[in-house]
């Protein structure tokens, strides 16, 4: 399973929390790239409920990672 920011952004607005099947359904309905669908199909636990993209990709950058401190400039 290989995630990139571009691929992760395709399901960022999914109805979290969600199961694997719900995420797959969302990805298909929204026309996500095949790579997203393949990544979701590789998830082993069918019944686990995922709270956010961070549950699927632990290194997913949060908004805080892109924080810009205006006071420094």
C-alpha cells in the first residue's frame, strides 16, 4: 500500500469514521483514481472502523505540519 498526498486527498472528505467497505464505496462513488481503490482493497481487517486518514497512513501530514507562523516574518 503506497499513499501520497494526492491519493490521500481523494478520500480525505470521506464520511469518517468508516469501515473498509464504506471507504471503498466512497472512493468508487467519487471517482477516485484506481490507485486509491487498490490501496483500500489491500486493507486486511474488514470490520475495523477507521477514524481518519491517519489510521490508514500513520505518516499522513496534519494541518499543523504546514503551519506558517506569520510572526516570524
